[in-house]
C-alpha cells in the first residue's frame, strides 16, 4: 500500500488527546475536502509503497508506543488495511482508525473508531472539475455506513470540523439520519483552521456552544504544539 508517512507524536485530537501514538498515514482518498490539511495524502497522493511487514516493523521501532493510529487520506480504501490492522492488534497495540466513515468496517480490528463525516462546507472549489465535486457530494455522508461503524466498534467518537455555528444544525441532522442513539459526549466539535489565530478565534464561541448542548470541545493539540506541519 502507498504510505505517506509514519511518525511518532502525541495524539492531537479526540478522546485520546495527548497520548503518545505512532501514526501510519496511508495515501489516497475518495473525497476532496476543500480545507483538507493533508493534501499530500488526498488531493495529491504521494508516498512510498510498503508491504504490511515493513509497516509493522516501522511501528515497532517506537518501542514505548502502545497506541497506533491508522489515518490518511482515507485508510479504509488502502489495500491490505485489514491485514495491517490485524497484525498490529496481534502485536498488542491499541488501534485507532481515523475515517470519514464512507467505507464499511467489514470486521476490521479496531479499538477506537474515530469517525469524521464531512459537512457541506467540505465541498471542493473550482480547483477540481464538476465530476469530482459531484463525487465528493455523493460520498461525503453515508448514514448506513456510519451506523455500521457505531454498531461494530468497541468504542467510537464522532469528530466534526466546525466552521460556524450553523454547522451544528447540520451535524444534528446527520446524527439523526443514522437512527443511532448517540450520547452528546460522543460528539466532538473541532474548530476548522490550521493556524492558532483562527483556532483560538473559533474556539471561543464553539466552546460556549458545546457547553450549551453537552457536546465535547475538541482541541487540536498538535497545531498548538508544533504548528501546521507534517510529521506531527
């Protein structure tokens, strides 16, 4: 499979924020989010072909790390992703899969499903042709697939990128469409942005919104610590 990068860092988002983790970033995505912060793994996929054994060996070089994050791009479209997750789990690792939940889990080894359905504001702009824009819109939210992840995963979190307060109405409609009883604390709202200035500006009103509705505010620790750069 094509691997964009493998690195050891602190988890920057979600319920495991701050946990030392090895990140395995696959390259390739079935969506084209306009604000994507990893275009090298989605809009313009790049990386090195690696087999499962080589990836597992690279993870093992970080002896102190128990947690492994399979991310992308969209890791669920990577060939052999099921075998990779299985072997990492057999080696004793805690597996987080960061996915847009457009591809069913199909029994993949997973301890935490980090599910990030994309909202309407993710639609790609004129940099892409109309065919890609239609494909993105058709794929970005699959309620049955999201429900399958919620049902199958030992633990899950719904992690949404929020640009303005109106996005929350869309989020609540998406959650209702799954017909799943999702507790508010399982819904994590992250401010959209790649700079500290933007994140801090949006965090003020987003934090108050989370308090009002019982959702979790999701900090982006990696941006705070390292800035918007690769390998963090």
